[in-house]
C-alpha cells in the first residue's frame, strides 16, 4: 500500500511507476477483457465492471496522487489530462480545481469515509442481503441456480434477523424482504448507517477511489480494486447461489460453521479496508490523520 507523500518524481521514477501500474492493471483485468472479446460473462468477477460501470481502461490510467509532481513531464500523458497543471517545469494534479468543481461529491465521500472509519464494525448480518434479494420472488439476480432451491432460500431468510446497513444492498431487497430488515438505510442517511464490517462498504472504496480521480495514487486505486474483488468472492460464496460449476465452494451461512467462517473473513476484510479508507480520507483532507 502506498505512503502518501509530497514529492517531485524524476522522470525515470514516474515512468517506471506508470509502466508497473499498467502491467499490474492488465494482469488484474485480463480475464474480463478476454471474456468481453468472446462475449462471455462471469457471475462473480464481472460484478465490479458492470455494477460500478468502470472499464479496465480506468484501472490502467496511473495518477501520481495529490501533491506529487512529475519532473520533465511536458510530453507526459498527464500534461493533457483534465485537472492537471504545469508549474516550474513539472506536471501535477490540480487538487484545488478538482476539489472546487467536485465539492458536493467530495463532501459526500468525505462524510461516508470519516464516519465509517470512526465506527465499530458490525458482524451479525452473515451476508443475508443476497438472500433477501431473491426472497419470495422465485427469480434470481444471476443466471445461476439456488443452492437450497427457492423454498429453502426463503426458509433461511425467515429464520434470521436481517441487519443490512448499506443502501446499495438494501435497495435490491424484494418487497417481501425489505420490511424484515432491522434498518431502513437511505441515500440521505448513508453516512449515518455505513459501518466498516459491511462488505459493500469495503467494495465501495474502489468506487470512491475512482471518483476521487487524480488525487488518488494509481497503486492505491489498484489496492482498492483487489480488495473489492476479494470481497465480492466472499459475497457470492456466502450467497444462496450454487457456484460449484464456476469453481467456488459455498460459505454455508445457514449453519454455525458457515457463520463462523463468514465472520472471520468479514473481520479480515475490515482490517484491510480501514487503512485504504484512511488514506482516501487524507487525500480529500490532508489534515486528517485518522
């Protein structure tokens, strides 16, 4: 994970970092690009590209990050990019221009990051949001069969207390499932309900990293993407779907052993997410040392 600095990078340094970033991004997105060329889909890996709508090219673009200047960069791609400026023979992200133009978005992101960073994680949801998205519906959100069938899936939901705190999971609950949830998160209350144990809150760090654009070092963006990809795998393994044909073993959250496995992984993701969350917040507000 990168350390945030205020440096001038020599041309040899920033060109090497840009090259290494592109190589890492290409490796991470190789499967998606190959499937797209073949017209194929993947029920787990494609989520980050379809739900967040960011193409592999977004991941490939390297930014040095806020307050980092590129020396001898007049002919660099950055010199022609939006929200960059040239000064004293260097090229750097124009943080003031970006933060001014994107002020409402940045305030919203800052509120979500700071409140989530300072909150204690909750680990009693057991990933039941995916189950609640098909409860009483008979339809699935993915072209994959249900591991326990429709009746068995409904029975699991009915036997549990739904505790989803994330609006972008809750909004997909079926009409029958929504009233069963302990909380009623909304977009307006997101900063009040977001908590670091939530898998979707961890995945969203990738979204916030993209939205903060030139302020975010490319290495941090890819770290957030890898975290989101790993979280999504657990999300789907703990879901009601049978992904055995795709090589995924289930995390059977309807059993005590499955619940324990889920919570252990959930806590590990929180430990990985919080440093990324803190760095993103510092990029919005350098005085923030959380």
